[in-house]
């Protein structure tokens, strides 16, 4: 099988205009694709940071089963050529995506090294930190009153969690979190202004890399009780993380840990207001129902919307021939609304079970490593808000224009 000239789908999911539409409008297009073209050929995405002369498009994968198929077969669909829908310069791949943009055996080793730093005692410490942070954030919200919910709550919890966890000095946390946010939001016109997105990403990446390197060096000289100290000491079969690998993981942790949890919190609070019967049901037996509800929070929000793979050989996906070297992009919001998997998928149902969402990825070796951290954060902050701010009201969100994260820039709230 060889690459060939293909006809683009009439249902375009590559344009900036498409991603500027509300999520429910985008879902109509995804529903048509799931029904008629579950693996469709699409033109190159708007907003690529690096034009590629021979880039003629990609395969959009919209059904739940096909997303799972791609995710579970890295021997057919690799990650090492980047995971974002847009074209990213090679120099940014590992520096910003760490082991997300790697394949076995290097991916396997790095993931083991990082995992080894999350000892049971470390995990318990992090969970205690999260619960304390959630309580403090709601204390501040009650003191502040009416405000922007994203700034006051959603963005604050993951930033505190990640940077307290790794031991980043407090005076560096806000600018480092801002740099992480810029990496995934630089294509939004309101965010970038007159600046070149590539320049924004370059500057933001350098900010994060330098912060990660300086922190790693500091912990080698003066070990403390934090995750960075564990990372610089981590060893598996005689292998240790290099400075470059540690800084790349710091970038990944900053970007993935901040944006995904922040946006899931925001979408969840809005959904609990829009579906009051679901909020009441959850409150009736919060401790026993929040675990199941958390999966629905993630499915509903679908905080990461796309991930790319590259075919490493000629293959066939759902009857469609895919040539070696062609890009395959998984659309997680579509998989999370697949009628063949979810009953009444456009309803927010905190009692939904089973809930085989792909909000943490479709499974396989790249399944989200931070999923338990995200679950703990969601359960802690939602519990604090529902029990201590029962009359909280939020307004309409101002959405980020992005094909990568389901982002909310701001959302007014009344306490």
C-alpha cells in the first residue's frame, strides 16, 4: 500500500472555525462522522506551527472502538513523531511532550523511572496536600466573594498541587503555570495577540525547562521531602533520569497537570449547575457516589480533545486502508459521545455505569499516568464546593479556541 491522493471529507474538523464552535455544535459533526465516516480523511489542521510541504492531511478517528484500537497497538501507530494534531517542530517534541512523544523501549523505561518516584508514602502525602489545598481554596473563595471561577478555583488547585508536590518555590509558581498555559493556548487570538505562536511556545518552553533544570540541580545539592528529590534519585535497573529527561517531564507535568484538571473542574461545576437533579443526587450520598461521578466529570469535559499517532506500516482500521507514514488522530470528545457505548451520551449522568470513557486516553501504554491524581483533585474540590458553597452560581464560560484542550479562559461566579 502506498500513500495516494485522497478526497477530503465534506465534514471538516480541521478549521479554526470548527473549533471555535460550541462543543454541542461540534458534536453534531462528530455524530455524522461516527455514523457515515468513522475513519475520515481530513485536510491539514489550521494553525500548524510548522508548515510541511508534503503534508496532505490525516485520518480522523471518531468511534470509541477505533480510538481504543489505535491506543492499544503502538506497534502499528507510533507516538514518536509527535502527538498533537498540529505540526510541531521536532526540537519541541521531547522537550514539551516527554514520554508522550516516545515509543518503546525508551518510553517504557522513562515511564518506569518516573513511576518509581511515586512511592506509596509519596502518594499519601500528595493526597493529603490536595485535600488541604482544596479546603484553603474554598476558604479564599468565601472571603473573596464574586469573582472569576477559573482564576480563583479551577486554575489554583492543579497549580498548587503540582508545584507543591515537586517543591517549586512559591514565587515561581504563577509565572511557570502561566508559561504552561501559553503552550496549549497560543493559537487563540485573544491569547496570542500580535505575537507569533511559535515565538510564544518557544519562550514558554524555555521558561519551564529552566525552572525544571534549576529545581533538579537544587535537589541534588540539597535533597528535601518532595517529588523532585525522588525523581533525581530514581533508578530502575541501573538507569537514572538525565537532566533533559527530568526537565521534559517537568514541562509535561506543568502542561498536562495544570490544563486538564483545571478545565475538568470548570466544566464539572457548570454541568452540576445546568443539571440540578444530578447535583441533588450526588449530594444525597456524596461519599459513596463521588467515585462513579468522577468518571462522568471526565467524560463530560473531555479535557484533552485530540491526540495523534503515525502509522509505522501499512495497515487497516475499520475497513479503511492506511499507508505507512500517514497521521491518525483520535478525537476523544467524539469517542465519549459514541452512541454504541454510552446510553443517552449527551446527558450528564453522575450515576453512569459502566463508564468506559476515553478522557484519560483509550488505554494502552500511553494511558494517562496522572489519572489518580486528577481524580483526587476533582473529588476534593467538588466536595468542598458542594458542601461549603451550596448557593454557588456560575455564568457563561469564555471558551478557548483550541483543537487540543477543551479550555475555558474565564467563567464568572457568584458566591
